[in-house]
């Protein structure tokens, strides 16, 4: 029970100090809010992008064309390759007759032309569906190169342009987010650390009194850590609210826009777990900011 | 008090200098016993405050050893220093109260961190404030109090955890003569309850008025120069009985 009262007292010290320094508390929690809000928006944009592009990624089909003279042993080797690749979800063997039937089904106006030919020009091939969550450019290239080198394979065709463009887009989103997030988090960390340092200097005498009265060193230090965590919590709560309101605003605006021009209703799914990330990010930023502040002060010999 | 009393503070070959050229004191060997009322005097800059800071281990002595309540201060790790400080109380000349905390919050500062339940904190604070004559002011903030009242709040803060030793650095330096005597009465009452009191002051009038043991810092030495009983007119009634 005594420990609980001690914790309550420490929490109270930290809270009172935040209240006492309203200006610095407001500025630093606002910076945390902006950082986490941007991060949240970036994550949400990534989520939307992923959701929009999923149907395209799911429709990726790889065509492995076989030579006319390909033996059944060579087909088995191709199938072994397909079975072993983590990128491949399913595949189907299409014989020349099946290919012809499908072609005529799709383009009936060319039936006469096909019938007039002495031989079936359409080769046997495999239609390979890729696992959308695993498709990435480098892996796909490796698979295609490997298949192309197999005996009996005439060629491999895939929507290279699309795959590569999408790959680039995802890379930009991922790395851009990381870089932007890192820079912003660094700024927020530095701000929190400086706010804690200012707070320490403002309370230097109080710290000295507490120490002389016999406060445990952790009782003196903990309020500063808690202050950082509370700043982070405050900033992240504000960021969560702002992020949610921004999503609602974006949703409303896009709906209005798409309804006006294309008479379609756009659905933008909200990724609620992002709110957890924002909150966790705020707490972590606050705590690390306090750790950095106390470390800097110890290195300077001021704490 | 009869018989042998334990020494609460002992120094062995104690010496301190800030610049290695001018020593404040050297080769100091003294023993302050439990229940003593001690004045430490000397001119400004003689080293009175430094001596008290050494006793609190705010500073390490340049030479020698200090034993407080049987523990060698040099041997106590920083993380455990709080244990010895909790057995001591300290009163500053400039009060050092936290202006944004009420009197009650200032007085209970340590109790809160020690995990004392709020109800008990309040009861102990009000009792202690009453003992220094400030029972009704616990809701006030320090800036609204007079110098004498602020010093009494500082004393209440220093004694609320029942320390074995109370150190006071020029506690009457900012007070008028009547209030100084009043503060001394409080110290004598605290001393009568068994706490060893050490007051650093250069106010000869007060020293003559109160009595007790007088140590003086002169020519790099701290020596016992006078020893008289406490002035009975300042003793609390219960101590006289």
C-alpha cells in the first residue's frame, strides 16, 4: 500500500509540474501531436493504397509457355519449380486445344481465321497465380529467370510494367514513411528532452531540497520520466483525435468529389489499429525523451 | 541526562579546503553526543555551512572521516545516502520552501514520497505545525507568510519525520530578534524531545542567551569553547518538571 501512495505522489509531482509549465507542455505535446498525426496519416494512406491495389495484385498471372516439342519430363520439372516457389499460389496447365477453345470464346470473330490455319498456333502453357502478399519485384524476377532457363520452356510472360511500377510505389511509401517518421520522431524526441531539461532546471532547488530531505534517488528522477510519458500520452491522444477527424474529413471530401464526377461512392476503410500505434508511439517518444534528457544532464554534470 | 551517551556525530582528522591553498579547518576531531544542543560559530566564510554540508554529505571532505549515527559517510553508496538523510533534518537560512506548494504540501514533502497514507500525513503535519505555532496556516502558500512563519514551516518540514539530528544553517539570519528567540525556543523544545540539534550561527547574543555547547571555527580548527546548560527560561514547561 505504501508503494502505491509513493507512486501516486510521484505521479502527482509530475502532473503538477506539467500544469505549472503550461506553455512548454502545450508546445511539446503539440509537436508530438503533429508528428504522430503525420505518421498516422502516412500509415493510413499506405493502408488505403494496399486496399485499392489488392485486386490488381491478386489478378497477377504469370504465363509459362512451353515449346511444342516439350516432353512430359520437362513439364514435371516446371511443375516442381512452381511447387517450390513461395510466390506461387496456384497454377493450371492449359493444353493447346484448351488455349484454342478459350481464345475463340474470348474472340469469336477470329474463329474463321483460326479454323483456316493448318495447325494450332496457340502453345501449351501454365497459368500461374501469384500470392499477392508475397509478390515483390526481385523475387518475381528470380522466379521468371529460373523458369526461362528450364528446358522445354519457350518463354515466360508477366505484366512486368505493372509489377515493377507497383513495387516502386510500395517501396516509396514504405521507405518514405520510415524516413519521414524517423526525422519527425527525432524532432519530437529532442523537443521532449529539452522540455524535461527546462523543467529540471526550473525545479533544481526542489530537487535539491528533496534530495537533502532524504528522498530516494529514484523518487527524484521518476517524476521526470513520468513527465515525459505524460507529455507523450497527451500528444498522442490529441494526435489520435486529429487523425480520426482528418480521416472523416478526407472521407467526406472524396465521397463528395467522386459522387459529383463519377456517381460512385468511395469507401475508405479506417485502420483502427493505427490508433494503437499512435498511442504507443507517443508513450515511447515521451519516455525516450525523458531518458535522453536525464542522460544529457548527467553527461553535462548538471543532474 | 546521566551516564555515557552515544556519539551521533564524530569526526576524525577532518579537514576541508576548496582550493588546496586556504584550509577552512584541519585535523578536526570532535564528538557530538545524542541529545546535545550545539552552536557552531565563527565569522562569515569560516566554514560553518561547509561543515553542515559535510555532515549531510552534500560534499566530501578533503581529508579525514565523518561518522553520522555510527555510519562512515564516505562508505555509504550514493544510492543509499537517503537512508542516513532520513534520520536527519535540515533548516536553511533562506527557508527554501516551494512557493507553489501549500504549507501542508511543503511540510509533507518527504512523507508523501515515503508512502505515508494521506490521512496520516495530514495529521502529522498539522500536529507538527501546531508544535511550531502555525496550526491554522496549513492551507496558505509560503509567499503569503512572514519570514518567521516561513522559517517555522521549514522547521516543521525538517522535523516531521522525527529525525535524530537536526541541522540548522543560520536559521535566524533573516529574522528580527524577537522572532529569533522564538525560533530558538522551538529548537530547544525539539532538543528536549531527544533530537540532537546543531545550529550554525554568528549571532553571539543568541548563543549567550540559549546556552548549550559552543564550537567555534578559528584558525583552521573547530574547538569546543564553551559549555553551559540551556537557559531554563527558554525550556518548555514539561522539560522543567
